[in-house]
């Protein structure tokens, strides 16, 4: 047993301190980014926000809506092969969609079948997604995909520590997905006791990734636009959103009515709902690590996108960042919560 006493922080534990600025309007802020990846020859241009690869958010409809604003979507992995082929064969901005897969044999076989059915270069971005990115099998799978498809931009995760971020990058990942347990419908922390405060995970993993020329994607924990600004301020290159994009017309999930009001189901992909839908139920050797909630139907995603992008632009004006790229360099976090003890055992 080992105990770490250094305080770790979530988004709610800090605020961004304002700084003198020469900006006169939010319209002056450029929140697009351009990234050159370590392993792939591809260059990304766009607003680095990605809809999560859940069947309630990672839909074709969401991808089309976000593409209009230069955002991206990690498509969920449960569409049929023919649906992927049809979508990617007409996709012009390749970074608008990530093909998502797990590390199982069926996922790999379907991915290869989709790739064979499409012309070369139709898919440029993939997301290799597992709940626990610390296994040897996961690392070996990332290596296998990199060897088989050297030109792909590979995002892989999830992890929360610098050492594993470095290993995944050295194994072929261009982007490491960071986050264990912070999602609004994820119960991993409650069910297993495992996790890491998200802001500290972003800061530590970003430092590790950037030292090698890699990138990170903060996945989970953002409930308001200010959390997105904090993630960027902490060093995140990309941010993945689930709950903030759920409940819209473009989202998946069953629509139900209660007391004359419309709601949409939103659930984690390790929840009982998802496993009953795609795996016939929860296997005897495991427990569900997600929950299902009803969200008020929120209409088209356009208004939510305006709030998100407007909040990020506004955060940049408060610290004088003319470009999103400058936000990290101009961010100073102020702690607003009290940790129980410091390394000397005294109250903070």
C-alpha cells in the first residue's frame, strides 16, 4: 500500500484568475487549432471539441451538426458496417469523425472490413476506446493498429497518469484520452474506488504527452462551458463531451414522456442499459459501471453549441488570449476548495 498526500484537483476546485487584456470583443478570439501529429502525417484544423463515442451522443446526426461548426464526433461503435461505409464515403472534412472501436476480435474484424470497403484515405481518424487503458492487451492493440495503418491519427484511452500517457504515445497513439470516472453517467469511482481528479489528470498527462510531441483529449467531467475553459487552461489539446451534448434532437437515446414533458435517456456505455442492448446483459464476472438518467429534451444542439463556444471565447478574453492556443500559457488557477490535509497533515 502507498499513500500519496499531494492534493489533486477537479474542475470545481479552481477558478481562472483574470488578467489584463487588449481584446475588446469576444469576436476577436480564434478558438480553432492546428495540430501536427507525432505518428501520422495528417494535420488537424478545427475547433478541438469531440462528441463522445456513446450511442447517445456519437451519432451520425450529431456528427453532421457539429461538422458545420468545425467540431468533431467520435462515432459509437455499434453501427453496422454498411452504415459506416455510407457515411465515410461522403465525408469531406476527415477530422469531423473518428471511427471508434474496442480491442475485441469482432471490433477489429469489422474495422478491417470497413477499411477494405472504402477507398484509401476515407477514414483518417480512429478512437481506440476501453474503460481501463492500463492493460498490456490494450497497449499491444494500439501497436497493432499503428503497424497495420501507419497513416491513421490514433486516439487511445482512457488513462489518467503521465507514465501510461507516455507508453501509449510511444506505442503509436497520437492523442491519449484522459479520464477515469469523471463522466456524469459513469459510476466507476463508486463501484471500484478507482479514479483520479480530472483537472490534475489533464495537467499531468498533458505535461507527459507534450514532452514527447503527443496530444491529449480530456474526456469527462465538463458540465458547464467554464469546465471546458479550465481543461484547455490545464493543457488539454482536445476535449470530449458527453452529457453536455446529450438530450438533443441529434442525440441518440429513447424519447419518453412524463407528465406531459419530453425526456431522452442518457446512459453510460458500461451501464446495465447499454450492456443489455448490445451484449445481452451484464456478464456474471462483472458489475455495471454506469447509470441511466432522463434528461429534458433540449431541441437542436445549435443553441448549446453557441453557449459552449461563446463561453470558451469569453474565458479567453478574461485572460487576454487572442487564440485558444494561448489560453494554457495565460492561465493561472486559483484554488477555491479546501483539501483535507497537506503533505504535513495540516488543514489547508
